[in-house]
C-alpha cells in the first residue's frame, strides 16, 4: 500500500460502488469488511479530497439500509429455521435474545444492533420473521443505518487526525480500529448474554 495507490483508489469511479457492495454484503456475512471500507473511504475523503465525505456517508447509509432490509425480507419469507445453520444452539439462542429485546425495546434494539456485527443480522432476521410491519421497520432501520454510516465515515478522519505518518499509516490504523471496535463490541455483548443466560 502506497500514497499513489491510495490516491488512485480515492479517485476511482468504482470506490463508492465497491464500498456499497461490501456494506450490503456485510449485512449478511459478518466477515465481509463493510465497516473497514466505509472508514477507509472516510479517511481518504479528508486526506485526498475524493470521494466527497458527504457521498461516502450517503452511499454507506443507503447500502446499510439495503442490506438490513434484505435480511428482514429473508426472515419474513424464509423464517428462522429454513437452513441448518439457523438451527444451531448458539444461533437459535441469539434469535431468542433478539426476539425478546425487540419485544421489550424495539427501537433501542434496532438502533443498537446496527453497530454490532452479528446482532444486526439476528435482529433483522427476527424482525422479518416476527412480521414487524415494514413501515415500522423502515422507520427504525433508516435512522440506525444513517447513524452507523456517519460514525464509520467520521472514524477515518478522526484516526487521520491523531495518527502520525501520513495517509497510508492513518488508513491502515483506521481499518484496524474499525475491525477491532466491531469485534470488541460483538464479544462484549456475547459475554453479557452468556452471563445473563443462567438467570433466565
């Protein structure tokens, strides 16, 4: 990775479409680096002036909502037991937790889950399977996707401002921070759920 390569990436007409595809894919497969893609382009938007930061945020928000809506529709049409991976004990437990949370505090859970890699998959599938009205779902999912996109896109410039060594170092650090924050949040939530499990 070099400054020249990053400049070419920033100026490429494919930068935003590629980011959008990664974000949509990330809604279904948590191993796809959607967060890192948004954070990287956010850093490049400030460091190189391209693509525009506003465009990064808008495209990321639209892609996040598209991916989440796709998961919702899968849950609505296929349910939560269609495929074998859905019937595993850990996944089934996650679905149960998501269902309980949606019943008790739907708006808060929809917003929070967008920032937690596996939780957003579970919550969106459960929202669809439980037949949450589409209008209500979109009213909750759209602000969550917008807030997530804003946070991820601004994380890049924030890292750029505090990491010495130029654009390359800042972009690498941004990617590491984005992935680490997502993984750490997921791990903390999973651990908290396990601690509560014996009491329920």
